[in-house]
């Protein structure tokens, strides 16, 4: 999660400190920024991170789950005949939990041109607000356990996968162990998922679909999901 630029503007949310610091003006322009990136995207990987056992800290996971379901429905609406006629831009979505580094193999095999990271972030904003997180303002400290610094994750993706990385945050209302996700965060996750799908359709002229997974990649993805089943 994210942290506000100064102690005076820090949002008081129970639980551990946040991970990233958003810009002061990013909230009003995240759609424009993401839309511009999508215009150049050829292969998009959406990575939802967080902990579903800590209330709104699971906002990124919830958004990724909703987006994957929306993409599945969009694919079915197109029908098989349309799928054969129209070349589709590949997009993949993954709920990476608290250890997104474990999904690096899957991301590398997908070969994305762009990776969109979705996470809960404290920025002193209204609960449920969606905003762009600027990389130059992402902090290294205040990290929860079982996570690598977000700056390291971004650097690894850019250097190893050779892709552009965008981070979008959702302001949480509550971060506490064994508490349910708040209603306002659920609404924000739904809105963000649908906005991402709308931007993808708008800027990528072809309708989106889930990229078929090759045999080796499918096995890795199944093993990765099986490792998280117990925690869910």
C-alpha cells in the first residue's frame, strides 16, 4: 500500500504502514495516463497485489479478479466466428497476492510490452479514490512482510522483461487483519476494473481477450494458484 508525502496529511488507517506515495495531482489524470500507455501497448499484463486477509489491502486482488471475469464475458460475447476474423490484442490478468515476485516466470513467458500493477495505497485521499502512483515517488520503506520493495519489482520488470510499468492505487478505508473488504473499496475495485476494460477497448481497436496459455505456462500458473488456495 501507499504512503502520503507528509505525516500531517497521512490518512489514519489501522494496520501496517503503506508502501507507496502518490503524486498530489495524479488522481485527476490516471485515466489519461493509462489511456496513453494503452495506445502504445501490444501485450498487457495486469498484476493485482495485496493481502485479502487484511480488509482493503486486498483491493488489487479484487480488482484483478473482477477484470478477469469481465474479460471472460467480453470474450464470450464476441463469439467464435468473430474471434477467427479479428486479430486480438493479448491481455493477461493475475492475482499475485503478497509475493508478486513468484509470478515473474509467468510474466516473462507472456512477454508483455506493458505491465499494470494494481494495489491499495495510502495517499491521504478519500477512501475508494483511484489514482496514478508515480514511480519517482514510490518509497522503499514501510513494507509489509512477504513482499519485495515495489521499486525493486518495477526495476526488475523493466530490465528483465523490457516492458513499461504503470502503478494504479486505490485508497483503502480500513487495513486490519481478519476484517472484510469495505463496501467503498469493493465499489472502487469494480469501477477500476471496468474503466481498465473500457480504456483497453477504446485505445486498442480490437476487442480484448485472455491470451491462450501454452502447456508449460499453464502448468506454472496452476501451481502458482494452488499455492494460494489455502490462504484464500
